[in-house]
C-alpha cells in the first residue's frame, strides 16, 4: 500500500513538472510572437506617418518615394536613411547609433524588441558616401528585417529582385546587387580601404567567391563605386553571417 502511494506521489510530481514546463514554454512562445507583432505594428505606424508609397506608375514617373525627412528626424535624429526592396518585407528606416549594440535590440522608438532595427555600422563615418557602408539586421522567423537576404542564394529571387533602393535626406540611390556569400571571416567587414588597389583586391575577392546563384556579372564594380554590405545571421548557432553586397547608383529624378 505504501509502495503504491509512493508511486502515486512520484507520478503527481512528474505531472506537475510537465505542466510547469508546458506553461513556461507556452508563455515564452507568446512573448516571442507578441514581440514580433508589436515590432511589425510599430514599423507599420511609421510607414503610414512619414512615407507616402506611390503606385508603380508614379514611381516610374517620379523615380522616388516621398519621405518626410523633417518628421523622421523629429522622431529620431539617429535615422539616416530608408531601405526598400519591392515586394519584400524590406521597407525600413536605417539608423546609426554610437555603437553597434544599441539598435541591435531596440526599435527606432528606443523600445526593446527582439527585431531591433536596420542600422549602419557606427564606424562608417560618412554613410553612403564613403568606400563602403555596412548595414546590419536580424534574420527574423516571420521574414521581417533582413531575413529575406537568405533568398539571394536562390536564382529566381535574385532575378526578380536584382536591386534595392536607399533614400537619404541628401540623395536617393539604386542599390545594384552583385554578390552574396556566407562568411565567417571578419576581414570581409571593411568600411574603408588604404588605396584603390586595396579596394580592387577586396572586390575581386568577393566577386570570385560569389555564391549568388544566377548572377551573370551584369553589374560592373570598381574602386570608385560606393558599396553597401548588408549582413544578417545564419539559421545556425555560429558566428557565420549571410552577406549581400551592392553598389550605389544615384537615382535621377
């Protein structure tokens, strides 16, 4: 009788532990997806407030999105630009903090979020005007932020999205994409170069090891070009990163 009672107690303890674990797991899942939803709503609110999105016909005629930079700077003076890729979730303000940690898990509102922000490396002293501007963004499970960069290793996706657009208060650009690679070497993260020859060698390195399937050398890149490097994490728990490079071309309005 005592043995049976002891077995029942052990069974009850195990059942309680399982219920606690299930409850905690459910709570964690709820908080994660709630954070996803809050980040999405926050960025949607910003788009509605400061960015008029014209029709495709208007874009062809104006060659530009209409962004209220005065209002953006009032919201957060750390906003330095806007990045947009048609028919993808990439449609975000670009921020630059005093380090590379602040906006990693903060929205443009300064609120904590696992989605964080798209932000430029703080070492880039003259973003979009120097040798290379490095942009960081998380790879979110709902394909927000920079998650769709992983698709640049698919031929069809690259053919459908060979360019992005970058807007700044001073100038608007087309970003012509020309290379993608999974990297584990931090030497790829360069924001300046010692000479044109040094930059040419870097370009040769990233183009000869290009993993962008379907790329046909349509973009001719040289040391005079202003480059942008977009970086996000892989699906594995390691230090490797997925990187996509492009060159900036002034949009003619």
